[in-house]
C-alpha cells in the first residue's frame, strides 16, 4: 500500500532525555509467513529492528550499564502483523522504544510504613472471625 501514511521519525524517542538516531538501528526484512497466499510468500513485510547497546554513542554510561544488565548487549523488536512493510516498521520501532524505556526505568525504593490503626483492627477482627469459624467446625456446628 503506497499511501498508508506510515512515516518514520528522524530519531527514536525513548524517554524525555534520550533519543536514538535511526542510523544506529539495524533493519532486517523477511517474509511474514502464515496465511495470505502469494502476497505473504513473496513480499518481505515482516520487520526486525536491532539496537546495539554496547556500541551506541547515544547512551550514557549509566544508561548503557542498566540496559546491559537488564536486556543484554542487543535489543530486538519485530512486527509482521500488517501487510504493509512501512506500517510494520513503525510498529517495530514502537516496540523497541517500549522495551528500551522499560529497561531504563528506575524503580523507586519502597519506604516502609506502619499499618494504620484501622487496618490493624480489621486484621485482628478477621483473625477472630476465622478462629470462631474453625472452632464451630470442630464442635460439629455449622459447616459454613
């Protein structure tokens, strides 16, 4: 489809502080396989995009270390759902950006807090209720 409107950006935006030029990405195109007759068998519409974490000049040292630890030296994404190679390129780029953003995400440390008095009271009331239920069962009472 020549006019499907799928345009590639100049750079792949990962986070607000990081974008990767498309020149750093390696592309591979293959036939998508599956049903579709001659079009699926002869058209290279399946797209695989790879990003080399080790040799990328766009990454800072901390970003590189975090991605290497979480995702490894190379990050890949592929798409082959659409009949259009252009649309599959866009989808593969979106998947790669999501994967890289997830790999760069910094988890906030959990700050331990004490349970509220109401939560403590609910917990104790539930314990009393369960204990009473078990006592009734052992005495041959209701089988709720």
